[in-house]
């Protein structure tokens, strides 16, 4: 019964126990589970410390894992530094502690195991690198856009021609909407900066401005107000190195987007062919060479073709009820 409770838990183990002719309630199985002695483990040397969710968003604890044996060895009831300090002092054999960036765990490691070396695990190393790069490049968007949109054009893409541009100016209504959206972002940025200058907590600022805390952190890292995003074509930066080649092939008479996609893939293009098809479609629409589909001519007398099936009528629930149950229909 204890093995069943370890494998399945309470209710599933009780259902299986009835099939095995070992009837037992789920509470008895859970009681056996709690009464089981904890397994003995060798004195740990390298441990990992992280938080553990008993109930996500409500109650958290601390899990301690032996990183040499890849198994958990302790589960603490909370994330407080004093609780972890007491556990570390009972295990003086620890030499390395791998932890996250929580200040409580750093303080607990300094107080409870001063002889141990504190390290960051692989995931938190990448997280630290990501946050550092994001903070550095957050104010360099125009530089990054210039670098992406101006790559070296391949040698085969040397054709030029008097083709009109594919991009069209945004309609005035879209410009007005974009200006209003950018004005709202500027207002949020100014309010966040003003409240932060008064030493107000981040959670209070987010609640007052009605934004997420991540937005508050991002605006506080900005050295200048957020710039308005310029309208652009989706995926245009992917085709920038090959746009001149596509225009040249268009002038030569090639109108097949699939064929043009295969040609630039041979030159190094490794993205979806849908972007190429969209570009050719915009080019075809701009030049006025869009495909036209003629309607089918009416059937002549004696034509043996099968006529098209008439469209199916769709009725609502009221009509359906009146047809099937006429007595319940409203008078």
C-alpha cells in the first residue's frame, strides 16, 4: 500500500487497491505516505537551492538538491533566509551552493555556510546575460535597425530598374491612430519617471499608471522617451539582401513566386517562401498586373456539365425549434 501511495498518490492508489483486493481509503494511504521514514543520504558537498511552489502564486517553499547525485534532499516550508541558514548550519560539509538571484538565498549562504562558494547555475547565467544585453541595447534600436536593414548585397543582385516602390504610404487614419498610441506611451513614460523620482515603489507605480511592473522596469531603464515605431513591411528586413535580385528577375519576365523563392534560397535565403510570395504579390498589385479571374460563362442549352450545387441554407435555433417542435413555437 505504501508503494502504491508513493507511485500514484491518494485517490488513484485507492482505486487500484480495490482492483488488487486491498481495499483502503485515500486518507489511509496518505497517512502511510507521511509516516514513511525519509531516505538517508550522504553528507552533501554541492547543493542547488531554489524556490518551490506548494501552490503557485500563493505559497512557496525552498527545495535543496544534491547536484552530485541529482536528487532532492530537503524541502523547507518557506523562502526565508533564517530557515535556510538553520539548515545549512546543520550540514557543514557543503562547499558549493548553486542559487538564483534572490537576495534572501545570498544572505542565507553567507550566514549559514561562509565556507561555501556561491555560484549561479547555467540557466541563471544565461538569464543574467540576457538581461544585461537587453538593458544595453534597449536604447540602441535605431542603430540595430540600421545594421539589419543595410546588409551587404550578394554579387548576383546587381540589377537595377525603374520599378516603382512596393511600399505604399500609410493612410491618414492609421497615422492618427499611431500618433495617439505613441502619445499614450509618452504620457506613461513621463508619469512613471515622475513617480520614480519621488522614491515610490514599483508595484505602486504600476498600479497607479495601470501598467504591468515589467513595463515600469523597462521605462525606468530607458534613457530617453520611447520612439514611435515607423511603419514597415513585415519581413522586409529578411528580403533586403535579395530585393534587387527579385526586381531584376521581375523585369526579365519571371512572375512565379515559388521559382523566385527557390532561386534566392540557392543564394543563402533560409526563411519561409511565404515572405517571397507576399513581396511578389505586393509588387504585382503595385504594377497593376494582378491576376484576374473571369466568371464562368452561363451554360448553353444541351450542355452536359453538372451544374454547381446551390448554397446550403443555414437556419437559427428559433427556426429549427419551430420546424421540429411546432407546439412550442411562439404564437
